[in-house]
């Protein structure tokens, strides 16, 4: 089966239009069922006991009193799960080690962060389950902890894993370290590049972890039968991946677990890995009852996500006429309690927007006493790009060159050699810069204390394992069974549109559904902006298969050669020059006869999609700064992005707007506050300040379409790129508003005011 | 644990249920009455996903005890459409792509209806401030605001 | 945990006073329910006061107002005559959470929850509001600034509850305003808040003023020195600068997730100055 | 012989060697040859490595053909949120 379908330009009837989404009515009427909306007769409620310490050895766990409480049906602890081998696997996000997966879902030797699960109970009601948690006695030996990435890298810092030696350094270290891995990317000779430079800017930046902030807390329902089969309903970005992880840590056969994905109330990378799912199955196995587990918002903040906080150093060298001669960065990323931050992706995204001869990026993956980081929309890229695009902006200003002009002078284009490996194929970076420069926003007047900022982002986009099935039903309608989760972006609509376009029929005649893990073969997560690209490609393959089968069937029915049958506008018709005339047959007519002429007709695809097309975006933002309070108001925002092809432009705009809004929240006020004891102090939406409607302006979008040659409709993917640039764009806008550069995220009012006052004091 | 008997009206239907004193209206709606269209996003009144109206007043169902619902008239998302006919807000949300994952959508629709009942012609800013209690993480609010303004226009007959 | 919804004040007091174990008053519940959920409160008895008519009414009284402690924020905001008389108090009430929260929350609850950052409290203090309190020993009155002692602590005796707030008759050419600072435009807790209530004489000179600050000390502060900076002036820039300095000087804040000490001190002055300008505009615009 | 270029991120596992020529006709053979030559690289290959064959990136594509005149670049795998 092909793993890439080449782009073909053609007249489009459906692709590019805005039909209503198939899940729309269910979602506006309350009928759509999310994770917490599933119930089974006789179900128990499962709750998790979490460590109140950032770092502690678990000396003993006594569950006797909890088990004795009436209504408690099962308790699980570390003793209920097998030790897993040290085995890396690509089934999850950011590479996972099963030894860590089993420890993250349930602490073993040590609790490694505030909120780390240490036991779970299943009881007849929520209140009984809560009462049971209070009866579990855990004896802790509290250890010194470390949550700051730079502190954690120092020799002598409290060690999370005594057996962790830094990978990627020669010679192999003799002492354990919190630095799990060091990696280095580069090309050319940076020392020589800096020697050629006439202007050098070198800066250091710091960011805090931020949470994905999906509104639906993790929720699942598990039912284990005495015959060794389990069913699981869960809110996930990848039900096949969750099944694989559960099977592994529970030592079950993959096919004995059937996972049905529920509607997902936001994920953004945060629902790529299991948390409660394996616990729920284990509790169900032990109690012989279905077990439902729904996280509270506090648990979501203490136990899941976030994206890492980081320390970033960037150095850029340039000639006076604005050509970058050398670029260097050091990225020190928090991994949380277990290795596996997105420092790798961040390193590769840091400078890829530019055509550079001399580059060096060093990344460190550092364990700290915080929840294990999860993916978050373009994982790691916004952090690196905040530093790089801030320095690029400062450089442009130093050289007296317009910031878009400076970027155009150095922009990556087709054929540009990347510093992580291949040359770039056809890309639309320059087109986004030019569209931004031509946009009215870029020339609009500004008032006092107002400033405009520009920044750009790049994301690879990905393909990966994907399956689907397209079944012709007896009335001529079709069901499209997809294996990738529609995480919100409306991918079900997009796939159905592509299938309908291929078949030349109305969108409404294709009913897209997401199948459970028993319905299809393995699918990777919906992540990395892959779904519309990869699942779209699979859907097109399935549709073309169906068309071929339809033609063959009509040839038999009409008793003409296959070449004489063409498929056009939803009908089998005599092919031009095919040499045979016959009465055309509609899809409905064929479907009606299908059962009596050889059986029903279906197409299916099982691919590992290759050829994802990189995405680039340019953002423009206007801000106003209140110099007396340090408060930043976002006045106007424009996102320009190359998406390859917008299958459903309204949903593409939604991705661009939503990504930008998340980036704005990241920039302005989102952060975790930890006490000196390493305990999270703001595990709720009141003090974890995500943007509300009145914090934001309209977010304008400009969709640029430079087709990806490796997708039949030119799709690149669009979900990741829009979150990358906002932090830097806002920092650059603040600098233009008040002449002050911000080096630490978030740009919260107390920090901004302090920076203003420090700058004033420095001037005096 | 003794449970309280509550008799109330939900979407015009007389209903009865038993609840613990500490149980919220949200828990009663979802767990006792199986009306799961009202969502829990935070349980602390900070996200608005559980927005319902009680005697016409917009509230968070997570911040009201179930026992307080005695003899009240409660409206949830399940009562918004009239049979098969969607409310103009519901139609406009679909038309404007004002929903993505949809978990905040029921709460936002209930809140938006409460706004339009008081103020049939709100400004963009009024919509944004009224909906400030309803977090959405997917959309950036752009299309939500547009959908509410367009629904208001249609409902005014403008 | 038992739930009672008495229909008279006397019954409510009897329940609170006679409770076996801990009893808690339930008004809007927007703080109490969160405390229950997080196990920060585990009372044996909840006394819901919303069925008591006196606590649910807004009464224009001798030129002033008596506002029941269990009147919801939205009910108060929607009372147009009250909003005209005491726009600063309504400013404060409007900041108490989302529309949803304000549909339940009350000024009585906002006061008795005894958070230093309660948004309606500085405005009530600046307005010179008096809390009417009832308990087993009968009724008494106390200025609002005397009700809260510190975070989570009030001067209410066991069995006592706040029944209503009395706002005095408005002198001509009076205006009040409350401003707070939060990182977000809405859905946030005040990092600092300032309320100013002032009266002008016929020549536009400030004849009396009250200034109150929130979230900058263990409880909302009445700051006479800040008010003194305005009295006898035309509320010009120099007076406003003295007001801001006096307001900042009165702060005794803490560092926390919502702001630093230095930030709160600085911003309290800024807010006092800005609130005074709004109050001035309102006083000038009022017959 | 295909020209094989390793991303500099892999240098610690190959004693710094970053370019070589190998007689392989698909990705699986490539990985096998590399694992024999650089034992430290073995654990990273199937789980964490993608290849760019003549500038097209392939992930998890063991049977992807490699032409004799191809340039193959080994890069670290990419995922996303």
C-alpha cells in the first residue's frame, strides 16, 4: 500500500468549503458523550491517593483500614503492578520508557512530585472512596527536592534517580545526574561564524511550565471480566496507544483490551499518555465491578501535563547588512519526574526558519520534582522560539532593519539545508512573511504605550501509522470508520469532505465515525498535526479503492470492459473513448444491487503515512502597556500561516485562533506557583490564569496555501504552528511599546512593573 | 449516610431525587438524573462548564447544593432546543464553527441565552465580559463571540 | 452534615446557637461549597439563610438603603436606583466573580468569608456602611470595617450572623468608586483594591472622604490618612499624589501567588488615585 | 553505496563519526549495518530514529528502499502535541 499520495491540482467542489460538522448537533444539545458521561450498571468510583511531598521515599503503605471501610471494594498500590523492564517505546509521545510509565501511574520506591499517585481505591460512591483515601497510611521519608532546572543540573543537587547517568556525553559519566540526556545539533562552524559577525546579540531567557488546560479533566470507565477481557472508555488522543500502554503495564494481551474513545474535551498533547486507565482496569479486575475514575481539576494540575519550564540561552551573529553568520542556543528543559522532555523537538525548531551556514544547538533533558511533562501543541518549540525570535528582533533593531525584512533576508526556503538533517522541500515561510508585511495590520497606527511585535514559528508536522475503513451501505450512503481521534479540530468533517470529493457525492452522504480499537488496526495518536494529513491520506486511499471496486462492479453488471467505465460526479458513466455505451449507474443504484452482484463494497487503508509537509507561520500583535501597573493588553492579533491546503477553512481558522490564544495565555499569566516545600499552590483555574473572553481581541487569520506535494489535496497540518510565535511576538511588541525587553515568561504585571522600575532606576 | 429527598423541576419536568447534603446540583443532575450535558470542568465555579439557570438566574451548578434545588425551576442544555428545532444560538454555533471539542459549549450556550434574554443587542465587549465566566481552551473565543452576535441579530429580526 | 433552611431569623439563630458541633451559615455558597469540596470546612450543620425575607430584600430607607445580607450580587447590580446612589459599591459587587458566581454570591457572604481580597468590602467601608448583626443576645450594629479581624476570622460571636447592610443617606455632590487590580480582566482575585467615597461642597472642594484598601493587609483597611489628603482640596493632581502616597504607606501586604509586597504597595496607590478620579467625576455629575 | 549522514545529535554514539558509505538497499538493512558498526547506537535506532532519504523524511519505514546513489540522513524522531 502506498504511504504517500502525490498532490494533484484539480477543480474542487467540497474541499475548501464550510459544511456543518458531523458532531455539531450533538455538541450543542448536550448529547455528545465525553469521558465522564459514560456509566455502567454496578459501577464503582475510583479515587487516587496522591503524595503530599515533592520528594519522599515510601517506607510503607497500610491499606487495611481503608479496605475495612464498608463500601470499599478494592485498593491497589505499587504491589499490584509488575516491575517493567527498561524499555523505550514509540507508542506514546516524546518516547516513553515503560519502567517510567509504571512508576508515573503509581509511585514505587519514591514519590517524585507533589501529586504523584501512591494508592487507588474503588468504592460504592465518591464519598466512600474519599473516606477510604483518608484511611490509607503511608509512611514517607521526606527527601530534599529540586524543581528548578538550573539548580537540578548542578552537581550536588538532590537526585531523583540514583541510577540515572547522563546519556549523550563522552566519556560515560561516573556519577549519576539529573541531566538524563544531552544532545547536540549543528552544522558548519559556529566559532568561525561568530568571527565573521559584525554584530552579536547574546541573551538568556527563562520560562515556567504551563498546562495544556483542556477543560475536560481526564476521565475513564473500565470493566474487566472474569474471562480476562477488559473494556475501557476513555478521553484520549490515541485509543490504540492507550491500549498498548495498558496492556504492557497490566501484562495483558493487546487484543484482550478494547478501548472505545469518548468525545474528548480538549487534549493539546495532554491526553497522549495513560494516567488512571490502567489503575481503573486493575481496580475493576480486583473488585470484579466496573470502575469509573474522573480526575478533579486539582488532580489534573498536580498529576498531569505540563509542558516544561526551561532555561534558554541564545547567541546570534550578523553582518551589518543583515545576514546571519552564526546561531547558537543552549536549551535546558525540565522533564518532570522522569526523562523525556521535548528538548529534542525544541532544538530542531529553534532556528529552522532561517537559512544558516553555522549553527549549534545543545539541549539538556533534566529531571526535576514536578509532574512528568507531557506534549503540548508543538512540544517545546514555543520555548526555544521565545528566545530565538526575541534575539532576532533585537538584532533587526540594532541593524536598523524592519523585522519582517530581516527575516526575509535570512528566510528558509525550498532547498535550504536544515541543521538537523535533510533539505527542506517546498515550504511557504516567505509567503507568510510577505502576506504579513502586506497586511493592513502591519501599517495600522499605534498610540502611546502601544507597540507592535512580529515573530515566526516552524513545525515539522508528522505522518505515522493510520488506518481507516470506508463501507458502502445498501442505500448508497457511506460510513467512514476512522482510527484517529477528532480531538476538536473537526477532523471527522475534513476526512468526510475528502472522501465525498473523491467520490463526487454530497458531504452529508458520508458519515464519519471514530472506531474503537477492535474495529481497525493500529493508529498512532492524533498529535503533531498529523490527523488531517495522515488520516486524510488513508481516507483518500480507501475512497479510491471503493471507486475502483465500483467501476469493476458496474463493468460486470453492464457487461462492458473495465476501461469503458469512468467514475464521475458520483456515477459510473461510459468513459470517453472507452468504446462502450451503457446507462450510467448512481452510487445508490449500485449499492442497491451490490448484495446480489458479489456482495457489498468497501475500501480500507493501512498505512504509515510519510511525507508530512512543514508548516510556517508569521504573527503580528499589538499591545498596550500600563506603565503604572505593568499590565499588558492585547489590542490586535493577526496569524498568517501556510497550511498547505485548508480542507475546511473555518476549522483551520479555529486552530489558528485557538493556538494563538493559548500562546497569549502562556505569554501573559500562565504559570505554576510552588511553595518552598515543593507543593503546588495554584492547582485550579482561579489562580492558573488562562485567558477569558474579555482578555482577548478578535484574532484575525490569513491562510496561505502552498501545497504539500506528498498529500493528494496538499495538506500540511495546522494545529501546532500557531502556538509557537505568540510569546516572542508579544515580548517584541512590549519592547516596541515601552523600550523594555522581557526575558522571563510569564509577562505578568508584577514582573513587568519590576522590569519597568529596574530600567528606570538604571537610567537614573 | 442519610440522604435528602429533593423535588424540583428540570427543563419543565417535575423530578425527584435523593442526595447527600454535600452533593452539588451538578452531581445530582449528572449522577442522579443522568443529565450529563452539563459538564464539570473545575468544580470551583471558575470555568462555567456547568452553567445552568435556576429560576431564570444563571449560576454554576457546581456552586449550588442539590438540596437547595427544592421547588426551583432549573434549565439545562438538554432543554434548550424545542424538540427537533435548535435554538438560534445552537444553530449559529454550528454555522460559525464556534465549537471545537465541545466540552464548554453547553455552558456557553446557556450563558449566552441568559445574556440575550436580558440584552437582545449586546456589543462585542458586553458579550466578552458576560462570557468571561466560561473558559474555552480551543477557540480563542473569536467564533463564539461572532456566533452570539449573529444569533442576537437573528433573534432581534434584524 | 445536616441542611436546614429556616424561614425566620429567629429560627436561624436558634439553629446556629443550638447546633451540636460546628454550624455554618450558607448564603450564596460560592465560598462555602469550595471549602466543603476541599475539606477545608466540615460542618455538622448548614443553615441556609436564603428563605428569610429580611435577608433577601433591598429597602430604600430614610434616604439610605438597607440591603439584606443574602441579596445576590446580580440582584443588587440590577437595582438601578441603588446603582445610581452607590455606584462604587456596585463596582465592587460587579468584580465578585463571573455572572454565574454573582448569581449566587452575596455581600454578606463576601464579608463573612473574611478574605482580605473581598471586592465588595472596601467599597462598603468607604461608603460608611454599617452591618446589622443578630444573634442569641439580640441585635447590634457594627461598622463594616470592624466585622473582619483577619483572614477567615470575624468579630461575630457564636450564633451571630450579619442580617443586612445599612448605607447612609447620600449628601449632594457625592461619588464613590472602587477599582481593583487583577492580571486578567475577569475571573480573578484582587491583587490590590481601592475604594474612594467623597463629597464636594458647592465650590467643588472635597468636604469629606473615606478611603479603603483591599488585599494589601490581613483585612480591608480604612485609611483616614489617605482620605485626609483629599479633604480641603479640589482633588487636583497634587492631592491625588498625596492620596496615592498615603494609600501605599498604609499597606501591610504579603507575598503570594497573586502578587509581591512591593507590587501591592505600589499598585494600591495607583488604584486609589484612579478610583478617586472616578469618584470625583461621579460627584460632579451628581446633583 | 548509499551515502549515510548522521545528525550531530548522534555523535556521542558513533565516536564522533558522522558520515559513511554503506551498501544497503532498505532502511532495515541500514539499521542493521549501523548497529553492527556502532553498538551504542543500537538502542536508539528503531525507537528514536527517523531517516531522510534524498530529503524526504521517513519514520517507522523499515522496508523503504534506498537506492545506491541515495543520500540517507539519520535524524531524531518527531512527534507532537
